[in-house]
C-alpha cells in the first residue's frame, strides 16, 4: 500500500496487470493462432503463424537484446544475427511441440487450467482466488478470459510435453561416473615460455627491410585528423567575483529547500484499508465505523489490520514504516501529520478507499541551521548567477558574430582578442583546452571554415572557428622512421621467437630420446610447473586459457600438443606432466553434476524430438516477411 500511495493515482492492480501481460507475451502472444491466416509468416502442418504473433515475438527479442546492451543495439546487429529468421524458427518449433504433444495424447483439462489460474497470486485477494479481480486484471490487459485461458492451455501443454520427454533422458550410474571423472580429473603441465623480447638482438635490419615493412604496413601509420582553431570563452570563474547574492535570497532558498540541509520530519504509521466502489461506499463506511470504534476502545490496532485490512500491508499489521511529506496522497498525509503520537484518526477517504490510521512514532526534523548552510547556499546561487551571466555574454557575442559575418570580423569590430591554437589531434589538445572535452569534440565535428554554435561546458561557454584542418594521411617514411624501425624489430623478433619455439617443439615430438628439460635449458629458458586444472575448473596460476585448453587434450601417451600455443604475445611449449582423478567422497559435487548432466540429456532429447518433427512435418516460410 505504501508504494501505491506514493504513486498516488496509479491503479492498485497495475503490477498484477504487468505480470499477466508478461505471462501472456512470453508463452503465447496476444491474439489467437488462427487469426490472420492470410498474413501467415509461416505454416506448420497447415497451422499458420500469423504476422501479429511474429511481430510480437520479434519485438520481445529486440527488447531483450536492448536491455543487454543498455538500451541501444550496435549498428548492423539485427542483420548480423539474422534475428528475424531466429524468431520465426523458434515459433515454428513451439508450434511443432504443441502439435507433437497432441499426437502423443497429452491433454490439458479444463480443471487443470482452472487450478492453474486459481494458483496465480495476481488473481487472488487475501490468498483466495477472486473472480472479480480476475476479470478486472484481464480487462486492464485488454484480454478476454477465453483468449487468456487458450494461451494458458498452450503453456501447460508445452510444460507437459517437456516433462514427458524428460522421462527419456535418464543418466545411468556408469555414465554419471565416467562423465564426472572426465570433467573433474585434474591435469598438470610442464611448460616453457618463448618471449619475443629475448630475440630483438638477433634481428637483422637494413634500409631495404625497413622500407619494405613500411610499404606493407602504411595504414598503421596513418595520421590522426588535426585542427587549428580560433575561439572565444565565457568562463564561469571570470563571472563569480562579479556576483553578489542578497541575504534575503539566501534565506528564501534555505526556507524552500529544507530537504537539502538535513532530515525532514518523518512519521511512522499503520492503517486499515477497506476498498470501495460507488455502489458500496456507504455500506463499507458503516463497516469501517465499527472497526474504528473497536480501535478507539483500545483493541490491538495491528490485530485489527491483519483481520480486516484489504491492503498488502495487512500481514504486517498495516505497518507503512516511516515516510515524509509528499510521499502519500494528500488526504492521507494531512491526517497522519495532524495526529499526536499514539493517536488514531477518524475515517479518511482517498482514491484507494476508506482508511483509519494510527500514528506509531515521530522522527523529528534534523536541519542544519541557516548559519551553517549560508556559505554553501551563497556559493550555489553565485554559481547559478555567474553561469547565467556567462551565457548572456556568450549569446550577445554570438549574435554579433553572426551579424558581423565571421568571428574574425567581430573581433576586429569590437577589439576582442581571440585565443588560437596551432594544429593539434583530438587526443592531445593544447593545455588551455585540456579540460574542455565539449570544446574539443565540437572542433573535430566541424569542417574547415565552419563556426560552432555556443558550446556549453561545465566551466562556461565557448564559440570557436575552425581555421584549418589536416585530414588523415599516410606520412613519408622519413617522418615516422624511428617508430617504423621499432615496430619492424618487434615484428621480426616475434617471427624469430615463433620459429625457434616451433623448431624446438618439432624436435621434442620427433625425438624419442630428446630430454625436455635439457632442450629447454639449451634455449636459456626455465621449466615451469602449472597448478592442477580440469575441464570444470579451467584456472591455473600464470597459465593462459589457450594453454589450459591445449593441456586438457594431452596425456601420457601423447604428451605434446601439435603446435606451439600463442598467448599474451608469447609462445608456449607445454608437456603433460601427470593427472589425478577426483575423489568419490564429494557427494555434493556429484549431485550438482548429476543435475547438470540430466539437464543436458533432457535438452538433447528435446532437440532430437524437434529435429524429427521438423524433418517429418510440412513447413512453409513466407520469406517476404523476413527480408
């Protein structure tokens, strides 16, 4: 009830309505399956999937992805995943499962539908199914009982199909034991790391090789765009010392913004609610009069609330906790803040019905005195006024710039000095603009010869003119030779490192008598021993995931991988060291693994059943809706 009162005019059934809409949309979509057959996106054994069904399912999928991406989908995302085809295939699979369930003789009775509806809390009043509430909630969702119950029947049928298929997905004790050991047996490796930086001294560099490297990698050295600008600023700091705030303005702000300076008074109340309609208001008021008389006679208010209140707070004895002004509908708030501690109100009428209220406690206001808040208020008001003054000056100047025809002409006419820069890239602005990202962004959004609008930044306002631009270009080798040489050496060192690692691994794999330790030590490297890792626990200190993945494929009979493993700008040679089986005493881990394996098997059975239905069914798809 507290949330409802705080939201004021919202319907008390709003959350229930939303839940019903979710149920309907997730499981079957609004609209019958046979409507709009002429606009079928697909047909499954003669049954249409309507355009309406498809559109709703597609929008749900899009909304889910938008939520995952924080509201906006990356450009081309829908096309890259071919979402429309994914959605229509999901609808086809659902239709096949429903048809398959009917062929299997699976049936959902009217009693099952009724029982399922009765168990839904959104249709209950005080824990009991309420027909009136059921109809009101569906009406609020623009659904008829017939349409809702048809969708619920489909949902229950799908659940039964899944349950029936799950009976075929049994995990035998041997299968469980084998898979548990396979996934949890732990492997340990010996390994060596070949690092490119150890090969830089072996790189042979010439003018020709550097020139060829530059020719092959020119785009890598493409320059960033640069701009050269002239600008005016109207800074907040320049206006602050010119502003004086009268004492009466400070006092007025303090009085009207008390909540900023501490805790306002809060009150802790309980209430009893009887919901009313236009037809039964007087009857309900008579009921409430009797409850009020009992409360004022000294009966336990909490017990009365639990017995009579028609609000969600009833199980808590009508407790609404602490709240302040502005959080309840006005009549309720007025009554609460007029009571003394322990007092009980007369009957209070609100859009939610009839209330009687008991004030349990008062939390007094704790506000910083004006003297303590004065300095902060003065600074805030000065800041606001200074910002307004800066904007007025920027706006006045901008109008004059437009009238003069250019920033330069304005500066000449009014003898205003302009700040200017040399060429700079966006990532390295001049120090005077280093803390002004809005100004920098504006500068790089304009073309040569363009004037910005008034640019708003935390420090004030600015107007700029792009005097010149340098577009991205490939420099000459002479301009970037030092960086090219550095990159050439790094690339060649990496190539030499990889070649040496590959030759070393080939010798180890081919030579039965080649000693791993000796061969690695010949290279001036050390042997490292990994921690134990497994398929279910793919972590080992200092060991990249790529090496762990390769290590899981190794054994005593095949101790080396087929190739060296590139990871973290290095190359790894690893050798199987040993493996240990997981113990049988971890019963909790085995049970968790068994449950996961059962789910995998159930999904396999479901996938196989759908695949059979797809191959044996007659399915047509109207491709025009998917383009």
